[in-house]
C-alpha cells in the first residue's frame, strides 16, 4: 500500500483526498429516499483513497512524459527534413545539377530513395553523378551517420534508408524543371504549391497519416 508523503501532495490535497465524496441519495421523483434506500446509496458512494490519488498522479506524469517525447520526436524529424533539403541544395551548388534517380518523387526507403542518399553521400557504386565523391552530409552536418539525419546503414556503411522519429520514410519531391513551383498532393489536398524551392521533404509524423497536424513538412 502506498502512503502519502509530503513530496506527493500538499497538506490541502491530503485534507481533500481524505474526504468521502458520496453520491446524493435522491429518488426518481426528486424527493429524499427512504431510510433503507439511503443506506444502499451510501454503500455505493465512492471514496478517493490515497492509492487512487497516487494512481492518478502516476498517470498524469506518464502522460506528460509521452507528450514531451512526441514533441521531441517531431522537432528532431523537422530538423532532419530541413537538413536533407540543405544537403541537396549544396549538391546542386557544387555540381550544377540535381541528383537524378529516374523519378521526381520517391520515399527515402525505396530503391530510388536509397540511391538518392548514396549519391549525396558520395557512396555511389559507380560514381556517375557525384564524381568528386563529396559527402554532402558532412558538408552540412556531421556526415550521413550523424544522428541528426536519421539515416540507416548496412554493415558496409552504405545508406539503407532515412526515417523520421516514428520510423516513417520521408517523401521527397523534386522540382521538375527551371524555376517552376513544386506542385503536389498531400493528405488529400490537391495542388499544394511551393515556390522558390528545389525540393520539399515531408512525413506523416506520429499518427502515420498525411494531412494531420503532426505532419513533418520542410515547406512550412
């Protein structure tokens, strides 16, 4: 049995929690119940015990910790998305072109996405696009193995994917040509238009559903 301690509740809380909160004994017509009914109603009253109060406080603490963990995960995932955008911009600046994986839209867990990460990190099997072998992740951050990028690797150090804090791959959408805006669908919304960017990066966030308030978006 848990016992109240001064560290758990204040004196006022102890006084309140020590009181019995009983359900009023009133009959269907709104009058007082008969004595025998009153006894039965009193027997059904609920008392807030120290054990129940302790359980409530524990639940409140656990809920607060989960909220803080989720907020931390979203912040880290947003940083990763923006860092990936910065890495691609650096590649474009140094090579005068964007990485080409045969499609303008892909997930970072797909074959196209994995090749994309390999090109950016200078780890192409055949260096066709990143001929200088520049690790652009290292130019922007601490390298592809920097935890901030959230990139997974195989035993040989080759990238195998990139995910947010909840294990979702990022969706990458590259600008198709020239200075045209990026137009795409997100969470059922048609024609999201982003101007002045080479690419956008996003994920569905904690609930794994696009179009909800916890989405990770580099364009917001």
